[in-house]
C-alpha cells in the first residue's frame, strides 16, 4: 500500500522561499555539479536519489535541489521525527520506522510505490544518521538497496559537502553522479564508491576550482576579501614606504 502523501503545493512554495533565505544568509553559495545531466535524466524515468547525511541543513538542500531539478520529490524521514515535526510531510516527507525492522521494511515497500513515473523521485539518506562527510567508510545501510529493488529504480548518488573556500562562511557543494544499479542482497558497494567519488569532486572544486559547478544560490562576492584584508590592501603600501 502506498503511503498517503501530505505534500501541499502552497506550503512547498513558502518552504522553498524560506530555504533560499536561510541558505543564502548562512552560506557562501550552493554549488551543484551534474545538475544539467540530472535534469535530463529525471524526465526519462522515476529514480531514487541517495544523499550522504551531514547536518540538519540537508533538508534545505533537498528542497532547493528539488526545485532546481523540476521534480516532484518525496523523502524518507524517521517516523518519530516526522510525528514531532509534521510540517515536513507538507513538503514531501514520508515516514520510516527505523527502530522497528519489520515495520521499516513495510515502510520501504510502501515508499517505493511513490516512484511510479518520470519526474517523481524519492530521496533517502542511506547512512540513517548524521555523519561527517570525511569519514570512511560512509556507513551505508542496506535499506537503500531494498528500496531500489522494490521500486525497480536506479539510484542516483548525491554527494554533499559543507566546506570553506575564501569567505568567512562555508559553501555547500553537491555532486550528482551517474545512476547505479544495486543488488537487493549485500551492501550497496557501488553506491559507496560513487558517493566517495562525488565527495572527492567537491574537494577538488573547493581546493582548486575544478569542475563545472552551477551556483543555484550565488556566493557572497563582497565577502571574498574580508574587511581587514581590504584595509591592509589600501593602507599597506604606505606602511612600507
């Protein structure tokens, strides 16, 4: 039985506005690699998107990526947290009773039925809890493999990093990889490799500017040179005379 979606389009618009405002205020841009390819891909078939889980900001990132992709997204969320914060259901969250294995399997099967048409995607955080993006292995759980098998869908790896560049605030970097097919049995090793490769691409962008990352939230260009740096650039020459 498919879960009843509480997604409300009117509230989704408000949530996206709020997410943009918060992300723009707290971060020096949101940069995405592989966005054009993913936009084309989601129009061809339903998919599962699997993202590493770093912080509570991740839900804002999913909201903004959903808008940038032009998709109808749902996202698995811990059932207890969803009951405590029901407005997440209004933006597409569906429950996963992680503390009860048998019920969790039923929730995965039900959620898989939402992946039934092109343009509709289901997000999952396969680590099951927040974990720093630099730790290896990533600690992926088997639920993503079961979900993909029940949905008969490929899994798109979405690698998420929060890193400092040249500004006082960190940037959000997202690398969307190519879809992979997971076996129902066994650990999701192919997804692990793809997510790690995406995190490494994010690191290359942060440290060397490599990659074709699109800014869906622009960086704060004025913040590139802090006030103290501007002061030294202006008056430093006179001090050396």
